[in-house]
C-alpha cells in the first residue's frame, strides 16, 4: 500500500526532478510551519483538498503532492484517469491530476469531474486535485457552472481549498499559499470560511482559525514536522516514510 501510494503521488510530477516536501515548501516560504501543519493535519484527518491558482507554474501540483504524504494510514490513493469512478470503497483517496479540459492523463472535466466530486462525498472517501481559479467565487463558478454542473451540496463537501499566488520578482518567481478555506458544512454562499491568509506587505502568514475537527491532528503534524526538521529528514520520500510509521 505504501509503495503504491508513493508511486501515485510521484506520478503527479510532469517535469521530472525532485519532488518537494512540505518542509521544502516551508524553507522556501511558500507556506510557514503553522499553516503547513494545519493543511497536513486536515489531510491526515481525511479532508478532501483542492489546490488552486489561475496561472500555471504557481505550485498547485507541488503543494498537492506534498500534502498527499499525510493521508490517513491504510488509505489507498486511486488515480482517476478519465471517466467518473464507478465504485469507490471506503478508505480511498481519489486523485485527479487536474480539474481541467485537455487530453492529458487524469485531467477531468464535464461529467467526469462532476462524478469525481460526487464520489468523494461518500463516507470514508476523500478527493485531491488542482484547478485553475484565484478566488472561492471563481472556483464555485467553474465547478457549479454549466461545464461541470456540480451541485451546491457536493461543492460544500470539498473540505479544504488552498489558493496560491505567483509573482515575478527581481530574483525570479515568488510562490505563496495566499488563502486557505475550510468547509462550514452549510451549502450555499457560506459554504466555506477563510482560515489562513498571507500578508503581501510583510510576506507573512496568519492562521485565523483551526477547525476543531482538525485541531488535534494538526498539532501532531506540527510536532512531527519540527522533529523531522531537527533530525534533518526533509526530503519528500523521507517525510512520506516517516509519517506512515508515526
């Protein structure tokens, strides 16, 4: 199971090279340790996750892969290559490489994307993917609009959305997790609340709220990440193996 899940995560890499870990992203200030711990704790608690940014190369896939290291023990990652999944057993993490149109592997659109999220609304099933959107409203319009037609109930079941921002600087590119939203359990306009934000002026992060359902595991994730960094275990494969045995 562990080797299978590792292969599925590594399959997200389209450009080759080393897969970055969550601690690599902390070191790059793409995210800070408190936000990273909250995201990891949510995924480890079984939260469905979308990473989102309108531009390409913003780091959506990189952040997604880093967080998939923390799925619950015993949960199997199943990559959905094209059509909607027909039958999904409990303790499954459904993975689509992107919610988008195109001929690429595990890109889902239309009815296939709708079926992906509908399947993930079942107990014991979580979903993980990337999408091109910069705001929660843009995300809602994309998923619930005519192209995909996702219902408000299924949209509200997307537990966690992490938006990224890409900026060009004098020294290259700056990537930041700029906003994180958590599902409230209420379909409609109040389906998600912002729980983390990035301040551009100070280049710093703030955790505004830690949902109670993720609090204990997020605390454990923070301790795990601190201990791993102290021990020098920062590479993706090292963190993946270390978390699986905690």
